[in-house]
């Protein structure tokens, strides 16, 4: 005898509670990620413009070095001396051979401050260096 024919099959329903949990986790993740991205770029560094300037794709693990108009060097809003920066870059270069570095210098920074940071990168054998520039505005 088959008694199961008369039993109703359980209805499959869409569960909203797990979906809401996933959405809140994604929202939290993107909010935290955007805060860290803002910390990497120092507040009052005004990058110069260039006719070929364009926003490049971010590379994983890149180091952003900010140089303000007074020549002070910052990484993630932490002011660094050139000796400390050299030590940090040397440690990173030993671990990661193709370490990308972006130099964001203020438009009013003198050339010697930028060359000092560039020279430090070369001394510790970091060759994957880019300079930040904004595209010129269309008139």
C-alpha cells in the first residue's frame, strides 16, 4: 500500500532572513573598504594634472606614498622620515619582488623631495613605480 500519495509535499519557500544577513555583510564590507581607500590618499595633497592622466586600475598590495607641499612624506596618514621609509621599503622589497609603489606628490612640491623618495625606491630595488596625475578638465 502506498500511503505517501495523500501526504502533501512540503512547499519550498524563499527565505528572506539569510538574504538580509548577506546584504548587511556586503554593505559593511564595502563601507570599511572605502574608508581604508580614503586613508591611503592624504587629505591635502593636490596632484598635478596631465593631458594623458587617467585613473589606472588598482594593483593588489600597492604602496601609496604621499608627499605634501612642504616635502613631508606620508603613508596611510602616518608621517615618515626618509630613514624610516627606506627601512619599510627595504623590508617590503625583500618579501615582494614586483612591489608596486605610487608616488602622489603635491603640485607645489619641490623636485628634490620627489627625487629623494624616488632614489630611496631605487636603492632598495623597487622598480614598479608610478606617479599620480589627474586628467585635465575639458573646457
